[in-house]
């Protein structure tokens, strides 16, 4: 299992960077569907879904819906 750090990407909500997101390289490259959806937080705490392709590049970032209690 090889963990890889994804490249920095801009948050679509606040514009701050999304950094320090790591993924299991084997699971991404061997996934049956691409892009793989990866939950993440930007540096300011926005909850996001990242769309990651087989080359481990973030193709898109979208805000995730949060369930309220």
C-alpha cells in the first residue's frame, strides 16, 4: 500500500488551497470507475469531494453536502 500526497488544488468555496490530502495509490489506479471521489477538507475547513483520475491528479473539486442533525 503506497500512500501518495495529491497536488495542491484551489477550494471552490473559499478559494484557499486544498493541501495535505493523501490517497492509497493502488486503490485509485485499480478503481473500477474513474474519477474516484475522495472526501477532503481545504485548509480553512470547507468539506469537499475531490474527483481524482488514475494519474492521481485532481480534476475537479466540489462542495460536499453536509447532513444536519
